[in-house]
């Protein structure tokens, strides 16, 4: 059995391998295609995680200078190993130590939900963009509109009398387009556009998705407060398998894809 420190060290790898294909890869391809149409020379990615979008940006924009950032040093280390071409920097989205007006494009895939002060982070995006530069970001819709996260949340309710609220509160907690638009405007960004997009995740066994949520996201800390993390992970993997089967499944995923511009 792994120690708690070993579980912590494994989080980026588990997140990448278990959740990347099922949840994040389809939107990474979609966002990278949108970025390619803009033909930017300098790209900043914020909350890059393990580099799932970064890899697609590097493929779609082979001549661009790409800087990828994340607050978590373990994620940065995993991302730099996984996608070595871009420059990787540990950075707080709300306090970017980067020059003003440097980038043509700022991309942020499913990171804005985690910013404590969203207008402050959006103001930093506006600051580092050149006048007229573009922001591309994504935010999940309500958890009930994405099949595998919804099944995971239902599994938590089935297994635990006091189910953790991480999935609903954080990744699926920034779902109001009006609020998103208002926060972007408060950060000084203009020409905000919000499109709801539904994509299909790549097929993976439901038990793999459960493992990814339990051990590769902050849900793990809420589970550890309720009992043995390995034992609860096993029970949730069994519950997801009972609900969806043991073989690979894909599910619809709904998110908002947002564009905005820096003034000028």
C-alpha cells in the first residue's frame, strides 16, 4: 500500500493518464484549432496542468513561442516532461510575473474555476496581452450535463453518507455565462463571446475515471477526511463499474468556450 506522500507525488500522473483522454483531450483539440485560426506568434497558457492543451497548441502552432504556466510545481514538472518544447513556469494566475503586452493569445482550459479572484486573474490576462490580443478559455457547464462526472458524483452519493462537494463546487461550479462575462469585463477584457459546446470524450473504463477523480484531483483530500483513501477509491471504482460497466465508455461533455479581447 502506498504512503500518503506517495499518493500526493502521483497526483499529476494519475490526473493525466486517467482523466486526460476521457475529459480534457477533446476540448484541447477544439481550443487548439481555434488558436490556430488566430495565428498568434506568442502564446501564454495559464493553469496548464500536465500539458494536455499545451501539447495540442504546440502541434497546431509549430512556429509559435509558447509559455505554459501552472500554480502547482508538480503539475509544471509533469507538463515539462510530457511537452518539453514550450517554456514551463510556475506562476500564480492572479499575479503573473511576466511583461505587459507580450502575448498575442492567452489560453486557459478549465482553470478559471479554480481562481479565488477571477476578475484579478482576468485583469492579468488583459495586462500581458498586446492591445487587441485574444483570450481563449473554457469552463465546464453544470455537472449534470457531463455524463462521466455526473456518474462520479452519483457514485459519491451512493458510497458516502456525506459525499464530498468538490466536483460540483469547483470544476463544475462556474457555470453561469452571465457571471463569466461580468468577471471578464471586470478584468478589463472586451468583446466577450460565450459558446456552449458539447463534445464526446474518448472511451475509457469507468473505473479509470473514478481513480482519476479520487487520486488525481483535490477530491482526494475530501475523501481522506472521510476514511481510508485507497479503500474509498476501490469502493468508488466498483460503484462506477456497477453503473456503467467494466469496458471502455465515452460520455458527452458540456462546457462553455469563451473568447475575449484586450482593449486596443
